[in-house]
C-alpha cells in the first residue's frame, strides 16, 4: 500500500476542481488570493456559495478565534466577527445555510498551558455575521467530528480526560483518552440525546455525510496528541442514524489524522494530515476520495504542498484547502516557529 508523505513545502489555500474521472489528466493548478492570516488548526465549511474559515492557534496553544469568508466570485477574503469563545479543535458542520460549532479546547484559567475540553455549542449565521449560543453538549470534548443528516447534527468521537482525573485539562505528559461518544443535536428543540457509540474510539478524524449516513475516516487512537503511540489509523466506519448502527467499510489508503474533508457529488475527499514516529515528524500531501456507493477509494494527484490542521470546504466544483501547517510539530510549538502560510492555489478542470 503506497503512502505519500511530505515534509516541508508550502502550505496554503488550495482549490481542486473536479470533473468526473477525466479531471486528473486535464486539470491544472493556479494561484488564488492568499489567506490573510496564515495559521494552523483551522476548520472550514461552505455556506451560501462561500468558504468560511475559523479558529487558528498561536504559540503556545492560544486560540485566535478567527473568522474569514472567501468569495469565489471575486476571489477575495473578508474578515468577520470573531468566535465568541476563541477555542481550537472545535467540530463544525453546515445545515440549512447555518454553521454549527461543538466543543473544542481552551487554555486553563491558571497554571501551565494545556488543553481544557469544553461543552459549548454555537450557531453561526453567515448572512447576518451573527453568533448564537446553543444548549451545551452532554460531554466535554475536543478534536471530535461533526456532520448533519436529515435535520439533525451528530458529534462523534474526540478526546478528553479520564473521569477519575482531578485535573480535567489534557497534556502530552498526562494520561487522557480518546472517546467513542456519539451525541445528536436537534436544532428544532435545542436538545441533545446520546446514540450508539463509535466502535473504535478516535479523535482528529475526518467525516462526511452521504445519502443519510455518516462516515468517520482515519484519525488517531490513544490520545489527542500525535506524539502518543499508537497513532494514526486507516479505519472507515459508517453510522446509520436511522437504525443507530455502525458498519466497517473499506479502509483509507493512507492512514492519517488531522486531515481535512469535504463532500462533493456524493464522494468524500480527504486532504493532508500528520504523522510522527521516533524517526521523523511529517505532514501528508495525500489527497484521496471515498465513494460510499461503491465502498471504494481513489488516490488522486497529491497536494502541491503537505500540511495538517487545514480548513477544507466544497463550493461548486472545487474543494478548497485553506492554510494549515507544513510540519508536524513537537508539542508545544516553539514561539519562533514559522511553518504556516496563506498561499492560495487551485486545481482547475476545463469545462465540458
């Protein structure tokens, strides 16, 4: 099984235009407007034909709370109101033109830097550039995955402390755990309920919703930090909200975590990610697509530059990949490290 692993390069905003099976031979990469505030640990989503990029992280683990809108029609970025609670590793999903944010991590109120999981939930209305608090999640966690199906939102997996730990923040030097938790949010009632847990507890996983089912892809075992072993997995597990059951699907060609994902034409595209071993620290440039209809994967031409912690969103016939970090870091990131960039590229396919 072949893996593409890139170390170094240029991270930025990429847009991949797709046109059936022929796009790879006919497409080309072009440069678009750069992202204004390069950073890592971004999340992205699309709404109303525009790309939205959130979060960002300063050394050492200080959330930026960024909100930016990209307009493909004018090839421009606009800064919006910041996140009401700056946090990182939140889970984001779009439904009916609104964007929903769940959980994440913040800094401790005092003491050394660490990741404190939160249960906050928010709705962002891009048209009004307005935030609204929602009923909190039952479980505090970060690095979860979220997606919408049939009018409900699902938050899956993530990481948090052990219940017995008096210190409820997590850190590479302290034991903590991955979660299999699945919680369903109903916007109509602003209420939560617990569903069947994911068979394999994971965090930093990719996700996609296709034809009423959810697919949780890759991610990492054990702990929230990539320095922990065992690390990345290639698992693909399908969740059917109608039956509240899970099924195992064809594994991803490249085991990775902290990748971005987006759905276009009933396929799930997974970009980038990170890996650490005793020998090296690496960011992936792998770009692969999963077709739930055939339960099969396709290896696509790799990203021009590797990165993880990037924002990904689909608009029109393009998959946008926004910023990220070109190097898997040693935790915590040194204050003078410069591995983030806002370069913006696009892969375009001629119209037919």
